[in-house]
C-alpha cells in the first residue's frame, strides 16, 4: 500500500522547488523555465505507481517528473542552473534533461516528440532487451494536435508496445485555449482511431492517479504489452513560461486553484494546518540549503567540444 | 570454400548490405527499420531476412515518427539503421533528425544511428540531393560513397561510430561505370568517417611543367564522371583528384595538403552550388590564398525527366573547359 503521506510530501517538494526557481527566473538567474504548478498530482501519482525499473519519457514541462521519479535534487537543480555538476553536465537544462540513474530516459522540448521516442524505447525494452519494464510517456492535451503524436500511436498499437500514455490535460496549448486546437471534448475520443483503450480521470487527486496507473499498468500494459491512455484532467496554476503573460484572469486562476492537488491531498489525509506548515517549512529549508550549495558549483567548461 | 550467402553482385547497394550483414552477425544490437524494410531485404539481402528476421522492422509511411522511434530504441542500446529510402523524404523527418537525434547526442552519451537514403532521378520531389543541409547541423555525419568498396567500408565505420550518420546511396552512378578494382570482394577495410581518398596524384610538379597542376575535388556521381574522364585518352586530362567521401566531417588535411602543392582547386559537385557543400570548402581554401573555382548544379527544381535532370550536372565539356582554363 502506498504511503499517501509521502505523495503529499513529493508534491510539496515539487511546488517549493518550482516556486523558488520562479524567483530565480525573475532575478535573471534561471531562464525560460516551464512549471507544473497545479499539475503535481500526475507526475507524483504516476511515478509512485511505476516500478523503479520502469522508464519515463517527458516533455518540456518536466521538473516535476524528475523529482517524482526520484532525482537527486542537487544534480537536478545544478542542471537547471547550468552547472557542471548537473545531471547532464549542465548542457541539457530543463527541457532536454535525461537521467539514466532514475530511468528518466529523456525529455523533449518540441511538443509531440516524446511519444514516438517512448514508443521506440518501449519496443526495445520488450523485444530487444526482453524485459517486462514499461515506459510511461507524459504529454499535454495540446500534443494531440501534432502529427508525431498520431504517427506514434499508430506504430505503438501495430507493434504492441508496453506504453502507458499519460495525457496531462490542462486545457491549454502554451497560452492558447482548447477551442483553437482540440476538435473533440477529450483526447481519449481520438484513441478509437488506433484501437487504443483509455481511461479518463481527475488528475488532481493523487491517490486516484496512483491507483488508476497501478491498475492499468499491472493488469494491462505490462502483462499484455499493449499501449493504453489515461487522460488526466488537471489545472495549470502558473505561467506557460517566463516572459509570457497569462491569457487567464487572476479570478479564473483563483477558481482553478480550488482544485489545487496539494490542498486536495491535505484534505484527504486530514492534515492539520500546523502539521502542513511544518512539512512546508522543512521542505523549504531543504530546498534552500540545496540551492545555496548548487550556486557554489562550477560552470561547464566543455561547451562546444561536442 | 562456402560462398558468402548474401553476395549476388557487386554494386553499391549490395556493398552497403554486405557491411550491414557483417556487422549484424557480430553485433546483435543492430536493427534495420523503415518503410518497406522487409520487402527491401527480401530482394536486396535474403541472408538478413533468413538469419535476423526479428531485427528488421517494417514501419508505416511516417518518416518523422520512424526516426524518433529509432532514437527511442537507441536509448535502450539498439543501433538502428533507419531507411527513409528516397532522399527527398528526409524533409519529412528533418525535425526528428535535427531536433531530436542531433541534440540528444549532445546532451547525453552519443549513440549510433544510421539514416539511409538514396538519390533518385525522378523529378521535383524524387530527385533532390539534400546532403548539404545536414552538414550545417552539429551532431550529424554525412557520407556519400562513390564506389562499392567505399560503401562497404564507410557503412562498417558508421555502424561503429558513436553518433548519427546520414548515409547516402547515389543512384545516379550507373553500375556499368563501376571499375573492377572498386568491386573488391576481399577483406573488409573499415574507412573512417572524415577521410577523403586521393583517387590520383598529379603526375606533374608545379615547377618545370608546361601547365599548372590542379586539384579537383568531388563526390558521388560527379566524382565518378571525373574519374572516367581521366581514363579517356582523347581528353588527355591531368589533375589531382580527391573523392571527398565524407561530406561531414571534411578531411581538411588531405584537401589543404593537395592544394598546398597545386595552389588551385576546382570543386565539381553534383548538387546545387548555392550554399552547397563546395561553398564552404571553397571559402576555407580561398582564405588560405589558393585559387578556387566551382562547377555544380543550378539552384532550380529538378525536372521530372531523367535526361533533363542529367543536364543539371556539370557536363564533360564544361569540366574540360574549366580544367584547361585553370591549368593554362
């Protein structure tokens, strides 16, 4: 049985890391970062439900997935801040991070790319390495307007790959609203074209995310080596990226924040406010200490050598 | 002695498969994939079809996802050979080559990926030679063998290279023009990427000769033309001929060394000259003070007719005229 308290702590860690990085963005020390504020339940619930040996492939908004999959915080922050001590020597930054230690195979800045790459990886795990590891690929609802997404689903189903498709549906493509890119109510409706089964859930309840992924992966994706989609409705409570104004009004975001997954999980656990405060305080201090150390780290000196 | 089961003839295509088959026998991480891959090996290399059927993956007509699929397999340790067949189709997969493959090789451990394509002669979107575009992208190697021996050696090297190699098969080179010594069935000689081949050293010295010695540089079909022209007694041409073989990395050492002897370079390229492969070489050689001239295709869309396509390449007359002018 999953420790629901640790799911809460992971989400808080993601939230605090991103909030502090946002401050660094505004101070000019970090740039062009994409945050998952309000979407933390998805990365947290999915990664907790996977085996440590399972892989994830992600998109540009991926600090949350790294943390949820168990990245060393120092190495992650060093990577984001371009230090030589980063996961990828400070060369990948936030949007191209790849972390073999935790089997975060890769993240891709270009929308849609993650799906065919994850399909190939899943194929190789099952039919080349002959393991029963699976791949969970994360993408937004907006990625479903990209050709690579559809080309990949086609191959995934034909080739029977063990692939969990996780759609983080926040109803936005950058700063564009749904009516401009999605002709259907859900992304799941489009799966019929590929014969790919799907589930729709509220992605802001981390316990539900965890349990649904567990069921789908252990009863379907892993044993049958078949792709399946779980579309998770969620709320992005932050900017798309630094330097872009939000099209949504503060009122609209405040309304969405009523579904803040961290708040929902605190309610589910019945955590008292003082108890929550202690967790936030401890986590914040931990992140501050780590950030302070990272800032002392050297810059990479091998740029241009490859 | 038992005959090598794959060997049917000696053309560039077969040489490429010879190398692939040899590597597949010793390296079980090599996979072949692309549109119609099963069909292609059925006709081109039955030995692979028979011995490694599970390592051939026929994929749909979805070039972009296919290359990214291959990259995904590479992340698990596979060395994929992606066959996009027609070189023009590479435009369909520019994103996955230039944005995914080239970049992942920068931000993590470089992985072996070979992307195969063929230069055809069937018009606007089935006759383009897009090789120059890829030389502009860091993280990509580009090779264009002009004969079977080089094709075999270069494919062997590409499959051992940690990185992405675009491997072009120049189908304008007619089988009948392949010389016997270039169809050597013997021991494999792996040819490192970035190593040009001096086809012929100049026979004259700069001093005391009637006319100046000239370096001529080319690759693919025009290289083959220049080679055959040297053999024609009535033309009585004399130049130092270099086959570039690797378009990237470029063997600057061999080029500069030859030009240091001849002090003049003629680049004859089979592709559009404008911003082409020769432009960069011309610039670098000119910066060192040598005389440089270029011949190549005009910047125009390929006509559908094969004979009109042929007219886009520099003609024998043009080449002779230029060589005489530069040697004069």
